[in-house]
């Protein structure tokens, strides 16, 4: 089982695995380019976000700046709005339904460091999926684990 497969299965995994590091590096580059797009160039932003997130529904708006770990582990439904300075720590799956509005400075976090000190020293982590249903509004500064 690969480290990526372990992470999706909720098994302790090594985030320093070369495949995962390479995936994060690709996402870092995509986010760098996305966050440099002029804020009023909505078409360019829409096209770029489709190349970052795993899937997007119709009428998806993501304001800048955005940070995510992988991007491809996050899927969003129709009529989705993500306000400024949000962080999607998507080492695990983040699934967001339709008609969801997320206010500024929200963090959605799927990973957790190992509780056992020896495992933590080795850098091992767990991931847990985050599922957000339909017709949800998440207020400013919320932290979702």
C-alpha cells in the first residue's frame, strides 16, 4: 500500500514520502500562479481553480488568496463560494456539497499528527475525511477538523 493510499484509508502514513512531496510541490506551483491572477479576471480564476481542486460544480467562486495541501482531495458542489484567505488542509478527502458559502479565514483540516510520541517524532500522521453537506454557511474564522 502506498503512503497516499494509507492516508486515504485513515492509516498512519509518512507525509514525507517522495510521491506526496512531489504532489504538494505541484500544488504549491499551481497556487502560486492562481494567487497572482488579477482578482477581477474571473474567467482565469475559474479555469485555474478547476486545475487545482479535484472537482468543482457549476457556479464555483474561490477568492484569493487560497491555500490547500493537495487540492485534488477536495471536491465542491454547485453554487459554492469560498471567501478570502481560506485554508484547505486536504491531505485527506474534503467533500463539500451544493449551495455552500464559506466566510473569510476558515480552516478545514483533515490531518492529525500521531498521538504516540515515537510515531510523531518519525513524522507520521493520520487523515480523517471532512464532509460538509448542502445548504451550509460557515462563518468567519471557523476551524473544522
